[in-house]
C-alpha cells in the first residue's frame, strides 16, 4: 500500500514528505514506544507507529530501513524531530487516533504485522 493511502486511512497529516516518498510502499507496520522493540522486529520498508516524538525515533527508522513514521495520539512534532527527518529523508505523518485503532485500521486494510504475529490470525490459530 502506498504511504498516501495510509495517510487517508488514518486521517493523518503529512508533516514531512521527502521528494518521491508519495510512491513509498508499505507492506508491514509495527507499533511501539520503545525503539529497542523496533530494532528487534523490524522489516525494511515498514511503517513505525509510535507516540514517542524524539529524534531517536527518526534515527531508528533510518537504521532499520523504514519507509516512514506515524505519530499517534495527536502528538506535536518538536522541531528537532522534523529536522532529523529532513536530514535522513524519513516521511513523518501524524494522526489524532490511538495506536490501537491505527493498528486495527492498517491490519484490516492488508498491512502485515512486522513481528509476524498476524500469522496466527491468518491460519485460524489462536494466540
């Protein structure tokens, strides 16, 4: 799914979109407020869903090869976070919806869990 479709699905605002990022594909996402969690279960071209508005979030996205970050719960984006995103060419979106609902909407629309736990649901297995 294109990042612009995610923008619409989550009623999000594009805070920063580097040139060409509107064509970025997102197949996986993960949600956490601990950057170590993203480092543990990352997939390239994923979308990070978080409420942690720090430059480390953007740095983590760059290190794991993520295609963007969406900040949830109506968080304001500090100038240093925007500056880091611009330096590293990481798209930033923000939405007022909760992390839980953001994940539910994306899963319902075909985005896979970067951690892979959605395989239980796809196979009819129980957690």
